[in-house]
C-alpha cells in the first residue's frame, strides 16, 4: 500500500486528483458558508425593510386614532401587520410583527427618542414604533445549512423601526382668530384650539418653528408677532389666554369678521412673504363661524380687497356684501397658496342658527389650500381628538425617523 501511495503521489495526474479529493470538503464548506452568508444578508435586508414599511404604513393611519371616536389603535396595528405580511408572508417567515409590538407614541425630534403613550400618559401621538421578530419562539426564523456543523441551525433577528410626522423642519403657523361679536360664544373654544395648535407645533415641529396670531374684525386686523416656540412657549400661552372678543377692554370695536384682511396680513413681507420663510412649512389656520360679514366701510388694501398685492382692480371698495367678502377671502387664499402656504379652516358655530351651520362650514372650507384640512369642531370635548389628527397630518412629511 505504501508503494501504491508513493506511485500515486509521484504521478502528476493522480496527485491532482488526490489533492482535489482532500480539498473537496474545504471547498464544499466554503461554498455552503457563502450561500448561508448571502441568505442571511438577504433575509436581514428584507426583514429590516419589511419592519420599516410596517411602521410607515402604521404611522400613515395615525388619523384613525383620533377619528375613530375611541382613540383606538386597531387600524394602525392591523395596517402595520398587513404590510409586514405582504413583504414577508407568515406562512413562510412566521408572524414577524406581533400585534403587541405595534406601539403608538411620540417622537422627540430634538433628543431622537420615542416614548409610548402608555409611558407618557399622552393623548396625541405623532409616531408609530414597530418591533419585528424573526425568532424560533415567534414563528419561522432564518434556517442555516452550514450552521448545523456548529450545532446552530437558525438565526434569531429583532429590529425596531419608528415612523413619525415630526421631521424637524421649521414649521410655522399663523392662526387667524375671529374677534367678532357673533363669534363670542365660541371664544373659549377658539382659545383652546389656539393652545392645541401651539402645543402641536411645540411637540412635533423643529426647534426654530414659529407661531403667531392675527385677530380680525370687519375692518381691523391685529398682529401679534410670531415668536420661536421653543424659547417663548410660556409667553405665547399667555397671549392665547388674553384673546378677547370685540368690545372688551383691550379688544377692538365690533364691526364684523373680514377673513380676507387676516390672510392678507399673514402674507405681508414681514411675515410669510419674507424670504427667511423659504424652504419651510408655512401654514395659516382660519378659525371663524363661517361666512365673512362686515359693517359698511370704505375699504383699504389692508382689508384684502385686491386679489394680489399688485392688482389694480379691487374686489369691492365699500358696502361689501357677505358674498363679496367671501370672494375677497378666497382671492387672498389663492394668493397665499401661490407663496407655498397651506391653509386650514376650523369652524365653530358661534351664535349661528342650527339651520345655517352646515352651509357656513362648507363656505369656510372653500378657503382650504395645499395640505391644509377643514375641521368642524363645535364643542370643547372634540378639540383634543380633532387637533391630535390635525397635528398628525398638517404639512409635516411622514418619515422613517429611526
């Protein structure tokens, strides 16, 4: 045998065959290791993308948390699970996103942290966090071929993805407050809405975001200069608390509600028309009881009577009808939108008769522009849920933040 082995070793062809035979297990193992590595990389990538898609899909349904009437997470959870299953079917991969691992909460854009509502006790989530699991205990983990050699035939994976509307981009809001006598029964609702919007900006927008108030009557607009929310939150809250209806001490005389003048004021060069607001989210929110009205006046450009700042022909100059005042407001809304400003409307009934409320709310909604929304919130009880939805969808861009 020794002689045979020597002859084989000295024979060139036989030597190659012998070397190949000796190397075959090594080559096979290397090949299996490469296959396992490629499968593991693909599985991890698919797994991570599937969980992220689930979080984005769930966050896109945040409005249902508020509009369901019960602050329910049912739709958010089912949507997140649905998208996870579309990417990684449970029959093949197991349930990678258990229902308990779809959590609503708030994303802190400054500290880049997520806090669940269960922890914070909050009521206005702006983010959804999804934890994906591919483990033996959770269904069907990644099985390996080469790992059996080392008594490990599966790889457990866990990943977390968070999606939110809080992008960190500067997000500016100017709220137009109706100070007219007809709106006075809803002034408390208006202050609560102002505060809810301010809190929305504070909790969900970038640290340089600004908030401002413009008060309107029939022939009067009062501007309170926007302030950076992160450093002036207390001062802004005090201003909101001080909002009063016309005729009260420190408030203008009663003369109607000219919405056009408020929108015109918000688009002037010292406000949203200023170049410093370029490449930011700009929003106007109009809070009123519907159709504009006013006493008999001789109007000036400040009352929003021209469709654009350079227009030569006014929509109406004196004794304007309610219909003309609405047209003026619509013209100003169109001009604001040309500057990249989104307009939202919020209707409260004031002292409007029940038979007119639906029509007035519909007229007000014609001012909505861009990514703005129209809300009808006649009672204090609806403010929290309605503005939770408002904060979750206002011009903010849905993003995977973690």
